[in-house]
């Protein structure tokens, strides 16, 4: 998934707008009020209906009371930006799927929601964990930063710390236990090049797409290091994952994908809600 350092941008906007609003409240607003009080002294009949003093006072007071444009925008935007920052950093964050590595579970153009607190609460930008929660479970779909780039990736958790993960003839074996598969379809039926199966990991049943033109080249056996996770795409033979760039450290976890809320494949097409539902 494309990476833009939006958390940093959002934090800077919240901090900047908050500081402008605070400085105005502590200094400039007080100066404006003091000026209005002085105007009342300069025009003693400022409260006399229809008097010349009142007309002059009202015009001058209105000019003094108006906030600078930057302050007005900051006061309006700060609470909105602060709420967005809290929601996005600690509760739920939206993402768009840009590649086919998780087909058939997630398709290009799916918009998903990611639970940001289920794996522990982290501070935005610096990503320091401040509260322990749950740990990733085998079979869950996770958003994270891979070890080789600062881009969001999404894959399925295959191996937990200490697991022995083996892959042979397109079948996963974890700690010596072969993970069940059920054939759904060979595509196309006459001369199949792809196979669709269901795979069960830790009780989580999900669909996997296999490329029948690729055999043996991807067989492997690996031991998952402490505080690391081994992740793979559901488009099993067409996915850049832990087989390519290695295991993912616990510190790189972003959150758990739990729902598809919209599908919008390209800008000129219409959004669709036919795929709305839980991420399996």
C-alpha cells in the first residue's frame, strides 16, 4: 500500500492549529478586549442609543473584535483535526488495497478498516507502544511495515514467534502439522492454470489462489525469530511477502484488518458496496 507520512502531517496540523489558537487566547485576544475597553473610555456615550459615540464605538469595536483569518481557521479546525488524530491513531484507520497480492480475500480497489488498538496502543509518528493488548494470531490479516521499506503492506499472519513454517507442493505445514486445504475450483476447467482452495489456519478458514504453473521454486522451511512474524499473501504464488523480504518485527505492526467498507477500483468508475463485509 502506498505510504504517505500522513500521521506526521496530521500531528503537525493539530499542533500548529492548537498553538495558534492558544497564543491568540493568551495574548492577542486579550489585547483586542483591552482595546475595546479603551474605546469605551474614549467615547463615554458608547452605550447611549443613537448617539454619535455609539456609532463610532460599534464600528471600531467590530473591527477590533474580528479574529485574524489564520486564528479563525485554527480555532475551527483544531477540534476536528484532534478528533481525527485520536480516531486514526488509536481506534480505526482506513486503507485502500492497491495490489492483487491478497486476492481472492481482498481485491484491488477495496477500502478496508484497520483496528489500531487490538495489537497494542502506539503513539503516532514515533510508534512507541504505550499499552499492551493482544498479540497477532495465526490466520489474521494484518497491516504492517515490512523490514525493507516504509510503505504499508497487508498480508496474512502465517508464522508466530518460534513457529517452524514449511511450504511444499503449495501446502503449508506449521510445527509439523499440515494446514488443511479444500479444493474449490480449477480455472479454467479444461486446461487449468490456477487453483482456488480454502485453507484453515488456527480455525480461520479463508480462500487462497494458487498458480499451477509454479512448482517447487517456492518451497521453503523457516524458523520464526522471537518478536517476529512470518506473513504471506492469499494470492500465494503472486505475492511479495516474508518469502522475499523476510520476517516482520513486532515493532512494525500497524493493526488488524477487520472489514471492507467500499470498493472503488478507479477514479472514473462508480464506488460499489457489493463487497462490504468482514475480512476473513
